[in-house]
C-alpha cells in the first residue's frame, strides 16, 4: 500500500499544474461546504452554557385566536411571546422534562451604575429560576437566584465576569450592590462571559422577571414577552414530552375557552434546528423545504468542481498514455493501472481535504464578524463550536467519491488502451 502511495505521489509531481488544479478544485469544494456547515453548526451545536441544545424543545412564541375575531389557524390570529402566567400553567405543569425555564426573548439595554463610577450600558435578560437549570453557566463566584428570589421579586442579579470587572474591578463581588436603571440590585453570582453566538443565553446580566414587572406584562390576556425551553431527558423522549405538552395545553385551553380563546400550536415546541429555521410565529415550519434547500446547495457545491475535475483527470491521463503503454508492455495489469489511479484520487482528496479544512477554519475565525454575527464583534468563538468531525468526514468522503467517479471512466479507458497505440502517444 505504501508503494502505491509513493507511486501516486510521484505521478502527481510529474504534472504539477494539473495536479494543483485537481487539488485546488477539491479543496474549494470542501472549503465551501465546511464554511456553510460551520455557519449552521454554531446555531445547533451544544456548547456552554447551551450544552443541552440537542435535548431542547423550544417555544419562543405562541399563536392565539378568539371566536369573536373569527379566528382560524390561517388568519386573524395574534402571535408573539407568552405571559408568565401562561408558562406557569402549562410548561411548569409538566412532569417528564428534566428542566424548564423561561426568559424574555429579547434583551433590554439597561444603564448600570455604582457610586463613584460613570454609568455604563449593558444587555439585560429577564428570567425565572428555571433558566439556570436549562443553561449550564460556569459560576466564578456566588450562585444563581432561586425560586424564592423569583417568587418574592427580589432585586438580585447574575452578571458576567467582564461586567463585574467594569463595575467593581473584581469578579469576587457576591452581595455587592449596584443600580439597574436607577433601581438598586444586589449581585447574586458572577459567571464566565457568554459568547454572543449563543441563541438564548447571550446577555451581560440576568435578573428575576418578577423584579421589574416583566411577569405582569400581558396582551390578549395570555400573551406576553416570554419564551420557554424544555430540557428532555434525552432526544428519544421527545415524543413522550410532546404528548404531555399537548395534554397540559389542552387542559389550559379548556379553562380559557369560555372566554373564546384558542391556541394554535403550529407544531410547537421545536427542537433547536427547527427553532432557528422558523422565520415567523404565524407560520408553520417548513423543515422539508429547509432540508431540500441545504441538499441542493451541497449538490451544487460538489457538482461544479466534479465537472472541472473530470476534465482535469482526463487531461492528466492523456498526458500519461505513453507511460501507461510502457507499464502495460512490461506486464502491468489493468487492475494495477486502475488501482494506482484510485490511490491518486485518494491522495488528492486527503491533501485537498486538509487544505480545505484549514482554509474554512481560518475563514470562520478571521471573517466570523461578517458571516456569523452579521457585522457585530464575535465573542467566545472556539473550534468546538463550529467544527463537526462527522460532517467533515462526510464531506471528505463525498469529495473522494467525486474524485473517484471523475477518474473511473478515464482510468478504465487508459487501462484498456492498446499498448502500441499508447506507446505512440495515441497517434496511431
């Protein structure tokens, strides 16, 4: 086997330009596929503090109608966040989930201050105590606020280490006081900085939603500004959790239907992949369309290099007809000829795969501001957030097949070439 690799490497070196084009074409295909996959991967891959994304069932909004509106699932429905009361009477009635938490689905820009320092702006997220069971924040000091804090509306906060240093010049600040929009709060705990690539955890500080009236905000009686996440024991439990979800919502609807209210589920709650690919609260998710679109993009990225590589392979083999003729004259079998071309395809794929992977990682880290965060500065980006070894292996495998298919017919033709004709360079 090593001999075959040496022969393949030697053959590639004899035609540096064509070999470079073949490697470059394959590397480009892998680069483009990996960049697209990495952009999607960061939205669904589990990483702290959203390490349980693969077990999440997410509902950031609800759809409600009323018989007096003439509502149907397709029109006259009101769509948006849920009220705290609605979440407590549904999600918190469930027994199967490992954890449930609710949160404001948009951050609020707040002004923070401590005596003797200039005030500063920070992104605040309002949550309940269950939010810290859904997320796995790393606490540097202190602890999250608990159910008693939320029930009593205590003005406590969890802040990031960066914010702690700005406010107190240290991360050891549990129990210290500061003001949020001129209201005094006490630090309950300090956590490691959170990447702004997280879907729901991203913020500079988190406070009980009962401490500022967020729990009281409602419209259409049962809607509000909150979302919720269920953590299932495992992905295999999704059907059972959904079944229980439907039961508790049906019970809740039975209680409110006298006033004419009705919820439209629209396949909620969603797994993480569906959640980030659902464009509007008033629309059913079209996941078949999303998957077909992704497959089409991948197919195009593979087919265009494949066409070019097929031409390059045939050109490379035409230049080697005399060499093949000599080898056939000295007893080389058709199988040996095809095996060598097979190994060449493998060598090209391995080299190109490494180059394509390195370029894609470099592009994501250097261009992450544009491709990952829409122009905002990216914080907390790590290789584990974007790199999926399984996806890379599949991309490498398909590119190998692409190279192999590109080489199969030309190599079959070359192995069957008449020896005399091959020795004459194909001129007879």
